[in-house]
């Protein structure tokens, strides 16, 4: 999740990506992503097990910021909101606050 292009980046793990992104987009849960306005889904990975997902999350969280930006821009150079891709919805990204 990101606040905007080259903005604050949040890395997390979930078993229900659509639900969790919805929560972030609507500031329904307190924490880092809400505090810093991380409402845009700019990158995600799917894993076969929660153990693999947690291992990858921990790995990415230790990375330097520039590495995270390269990872995002490797698949999403414009930092577009990918929420509609995972839900099939269309429309504008959430307001930035």
C-alpha cells in the first residue's frame, strides 16, 4: 500500500487481500497505514502458504526504500491503484487525505 507515487509505503500480509485493502482505503483500522494515508494498492504477491507470505513480508520490510520502489515500479511503473484489478471494479482511486 502507498499514500501516493513515491510516498509512504506500507507492507503487510493478509489471507483476504480484497477485504484488507478495502479496510485501508476506508481507514477502518487504526495503525501505520491509516496514520500515513496508505490507501493505494500499488503492489501485491500471492503465496501458497501463510508461512511463505509472512517470510516474504519480513524480507521486504527489511529492504531499503529504493529496493521497494524498484519492486513496485517493476510491475507498476505509474503506481496505479490495483484495487480494481483484484475486485473487477472500475472508478477513481480513493481521496488522499
